C-alpha cells in the first residue's frame, strides 16, 4: 500500500472516502434506491431540473473541531471545477439559509447520484493544494475516523471520540492486503478478516459451510454482464443472428459455471428483475430461456440452416466466432467456456479467446473482436447511466458500435426526465433492448460480500439491506453507514 489520502486521486487508499472524508448523500442501490443522507440531509429540485437546493447538516464538524459550513461546500465545487475534476454540469453554487443552491447548465436529474457522491474538503486546508500530486498525508476530514498507521500491507483508521453525528461503535478499522484468494479464504475461515469480497471459487462450500452460524455471504447485484457482439462485423449486424444467439443461451447454466449463487440470470431489458421489477413490464422481467427451435428459426431468417449439427450460411460456411475474455480471471474463463459450449450445441463454432488483460483492453478499444464476455455495466439510481454507457454513440464503453438515432433521442429524453417521469421515459430504451438486441443480456454480477458475526453484528444483509457492505471505494456513504451500524457480538 502506498500512502495516499487525496480523495480526488484514483490512487487514494480505501477508507479515505467514507471514514475520513464524507460525501453529501447517496442512494441505497442494494435495495430500492432509498435516499441516504450524509453531509446533506435533504435535496429539492427546482422545476425543470436546472437547479437544486441542498440542506446541510449543521452539526457537521471537521476533525479539528471547527464547523463544516456552506463555504466549504462552495469551495469544493469551485476547486473541482478549477482543476477539471467536475463531471457535473454545475454552473454556480451559492449559499442559502440552510445550505447551498446549485444551478446547472442543463437539466441534471440523471446526475443526482454523482452529485451526492461529491467529497467535501475543508477550504482552509485545500486552498493551494494540487489534486494531481498531493498525497495528503495528514488528512483532516469530517468523517468518523482519523488516520492511524500505514504499512505496505495494511492501513489503520482510529475512531474519533468527537465525531459530530454519533458515538462510533468500532474503535479501529484495518484494511489489509492479501496475495491471493486461497490465503484470503483461509483468513476468512479463521475469522482473521471480518469482511471481504473476492472471487473465491465455490465460496459457499469454501467459506459459508465451514461455519454456517457465523459465516455469511451476500452477493449484491449491482451490474449486468452482456454478451457483446461486434455490430460492425458480419453477421452480427443482422438482428436475427443476435436473436438466435440470445435464444441459444442457458443463462442459469452460465451463472452456475464457477461460483453458484454469485451471479444470477438477467431479463432481456438488461435491468435486474430482482431490484428493478417496478420498472419492467411483467411480461419482460424473466430471463430468456433457451429454445433451440426458436433460435434456429431466427438463424434461418438470416440465411443459416442446420446441416449435420452445424449452422451453415448461404456461403456454405459454418457460423464461427471467438469470444474475447481475460485469461487471468478463472471465473470469467469458466463462464465464457460455458457460454461457448452452449452456442456450439446449436451448431455455431464458438471458441474462447482468453488473452492477458492489456491485450483484452487493446482489442476492445480497437474493436478487434467478434464477441466479448467480460465487461459489466453498473446500475444507478435510474437507468440513464446504465443504458447511456452501453448504447450511446458518444460512450467510450459502447464498444459494440451501436449507432441508432432512436436510442440517442430516448437517452436525451431520459436524461432530462424528472424523477416521477423516469420510469416511463425508460420504456423506449427497454424496447430497443427487447427488439433490437444491441447487446445480449446474460447475467447480473453479484459482488460476493463475505462477513462473519463472531466479533460484530448488524452487518447489512439480504434480510436487512440497509446499505451495500462496501468498505469504501466510490461510495463513502455506504461504508460509513455500515461501520456506524455495527454492534459488538
């Protein structure tokens, strides 16, 4: 571990955001996107979505005892803008009687979660700091912990006895590194580690079943993994080929190929039917089931016929393609191999092209691939970011090359839709997924959070999903909410 507590750095150590520095607010994406207050206790949109009022918690204090004020919030947004770190369309930030008022250059409804995740820093410390080079080795934040010690293998955070919000129940939190998943599995079983997430194979048997009373697993389904076909290459530009492929896949078998229970099949809109059911029409919620007869009918409309167990095109050649994935990821290789074997069952010569991570990224950037199974698209507080990253012609992560005016128009409408109109505004994008299949939804990726209750109870779980048990990466609100909710066993 390299000491870096700059909350604006991509190399900031875990715990910097959430334990030391706090964000404005967040939404509980592990449940039903409930509002989670932090430094801001309330937000109110102006009609049209080009302005918002934030009510700040007037109890908030920096670790030196001084008050965190609207001036610090205004400074932070100005600092981010000055250093080109602000991805939000913020125009001005001004003080109000109970907080701040932000105006935007365009309707910003869809950016509400990104706005909430803004990390607030003290003006008196950060004036003059360079966000690109300063590692901030003596951080002063408003969060429940202060920095302890950092070594090459761990970083320790110590509870503040003067935290402004409440008494901090866990006196010390230590983030540790580990060399491999086998060692981590042993540390978890011995309860040397209380919380972790990693791709431990057969995690239920390797961890949970070792001590079912105290060892727990909660996969939080936060992103969707599609099979992505290169639409700039034939025959993937043909929608009937894409539909035939979609009907050939046994999604349950794919998700069970390496670590049963960590992935789940996903419905054809790409939105996870478990947490997004209110957004999806009932007839479109369930994952597509494999149907070889229907698949062959779709392939036939694209000119492919089954001959001797092979899918042969008008040119007399078998439909053949490679699926690109990262060779170093054992779980990803297993899922992709299962996917390829299912496509082979309908007569496609599908093989896995496992390559190093750098080669994977390079081929993806150059669009030098037939198909990809490896990328995942994260769900947000509404489907805009999810669909925009996947389907917009302006998105760098739209690697399949989908370019469709109707999609761009629907994205534009959803981006500016008020919260109460977002469900209806998402319907055209869902229909594009259902009828055009720009990507083929396969599974939802569960982050496998593993925790034990020997030392602490009150962890978030499937039964009590009050937050995602993330120890602090993007959302410090998730981390702080969890640690402040624990109780000694």
